[in-house]
């Protein structure tokens, strides 16, 4: 058996890149993982909302193996391959933008976001970008600039682009209503952001890192209308909300609002690195030849995995399972909300549920220490969870959508025992 020697980690990787688990992970199957000491966990972190189809989904792995018999890499701009084209075709067919779309593939969520903004600026020939407080869009410079949460993502890394401005994101529990958030968008347009020189708004359908806060259809539809009125493109960052996480295949379906461009990553390839920018054809085709590209983007292996993910969604009732999961989780977590005075809120679309921990039902007293205690207790008891939110006091559930119902119940039981 292998054990992580802590001094070995410390002497080889930067301390800022710390891991939460003490031991190496040595095996993963669907919603379960095992560490190097043989301890089994239910994985409600899922590689940070990546493993929507679980660890080593057989259909995904089979497709990968078949691809690896042929070749492992070709830079798409030089030698196209069928997997990338099939995947683009599938995504164009499935993402609910009701006009022709095209898809371009890169490696990570941040890279997809960078490219979405790049394309929006080119198409509109405008500079400004409106983003939201609490939003998270990745760790590259522009993505950091778009991100609306300072610690730990931006602190000390500035300056960031001046052309990005942040409006309020609605947060019902903390009394930021949809209308107040919309007012803050209008206020930016009246002050620091020229609407005639704004290329795009970028928004998550439900904040991920920002605290699992869902935006209403009304709010997002109102953004859509503002964008239409001012000739601004609407970008949905669905890196976290995509691939079933909100209960539908895509967050856009959950809120019934149509963006112009969308970024996808995380769950797209079942654990293999891949991301996509999908948008209306006229926008995607506006860029000059070779103006977008990436050496590893659309890796044939990752594209094979992604086709396996879509096949699994088509054949295995994954969305039905996700909706069963969210029903059970919501009903039990809402009971816990009544029972424990340190649970302030339970919220989220589908199985993308966040539990906000506060002191004595006081929404103004976020309790990060207690949040960490609960997460640590859960880990001791065999359930992996992480926190999110501006104050680090929201526990989020990101388990595979393929988790068997008995394991969903087991996870909730461990959670409840750990609260006690
Ligand atoms: C909404 C959203 N956008 C972008 C990103 C960045 O993705 P990546 O870490 O793959 O660059 C994340 C990652 O958590 C995310 O949740």
C-alpha cells in the first residue's frame, strides 16, 4: 500500500495547492472511492462536480479504450478526427439554443470562458464585459477578472482588466432580490459601463463556487431582454451547471432562457479533460481563419469519453435518477433545516444542492468553523463533501448523478449523524 508522506508533498508541490484528503486515492467506482489505507468513501465531491456519470463509467471507458487502439492525439486544426465532429454535432443538437449553433473545443473551463469572451468581443467589436459578484469563471487572468469573489482566487494577483464590471447576483436568503440585482445591472450601465461598448454579460444559472445560489428564470430572462435591447451577447457559464447537474441536461433548460454563447466543461467527458464553447453559428463563424485554436483542444480520447457520457445519458435514465436523488435529498435536508438551528438555508436546482451553515438561524452570522467541522466529521464517517460561498459556509453536494439510491440514503444518514 502507498501512503502519502506529508513532507514529500510539502517538498514537491507548492503549499497553496494543498489537498483535503490525507491519503492517496487508489480506486474509484461510480460514487465510491477508496484511499491507500483501504478506507471507502462516498464521493460527493466528484472531482469538483466533474464525475456526473461517476468514476470509470463503463460506457465512457469502453469508448476511450476503442479510441486508444487507433491514436491518442491529433491537433484538430491540422488533422480533424471524427469524434470531435460527432461530439460537436451532438452538442449542437442538444443545447437548447433555437437557431443553428457551432461548437469549438478546448481543455478547461477557464479556457472555454476566455474563448467565449474573445469570440463575443470580436463579433460585437465592443470591449466591456458585465459579470456578477460571487461568480466564478476560472483561474487564468481574464477568468480571474470575471470572477466576482476575491479570496482566495484574486487576492494579490491583480491588476485585472478594467473593462470587466461586476453587478449583484440575486441571493434570496440574504435579501438581494431579483429586482435589486437587476437594478445593479442598470446602475452599472448608468455609471462605469458604457452599454454601447459592452460586448457581453457572463452569468452562471446557479452560482457554483459562489455558494450554490440559483438564479430565477425571471432574473435570467430579464438579463436576456436587457441584452437584446442593448445588442449585448448573453453568455451562460455552464461549466458546473451542465450535464444534468441542475436536473436537466443543461441549466438553460432548467430556467428556460436562451443564451447566445455557452461554456461547458467539468462533466462533459466523465473525468477526462475537455471543454467546449458553443454558440450561434453567425457568432462562432465570425472569427478570421485560425483566430481560435488549441493544441490539445478536442483531444480524441476526451471526445470519445464525452460521446460515452452522452450515450450513458441516453440509455441509462440518468436524469430520472438525478431527479429521484434531488427529491430525496431535498426532503431530508429540508427536515434537517427545521431541526438544526445552525442550518440557515437549503437550496439549489435539481441535485445541485447547497446547505448554508450559520449561527443560530442568523443569516448575518455565517459559520465557517462549524461548516469545516461538519465536513471533517462527514469525512471521518465516510462521506466526502466540500464547502463554497463567499464566507466558506455552504456545504455543497456534487455526487455522481448515477449514484444508486441506497447510497444517496447512506450519504444523507452519514450527513445527519455527523450533524449530531
Ligand atoms: C462556473 C465555472 N466556470 C469556470 C470554471 C473553471 O473551470 P476549470 O477549473 O476547468 O478551468 C469553474 C470551475 O470550478 C466553474 O465552476
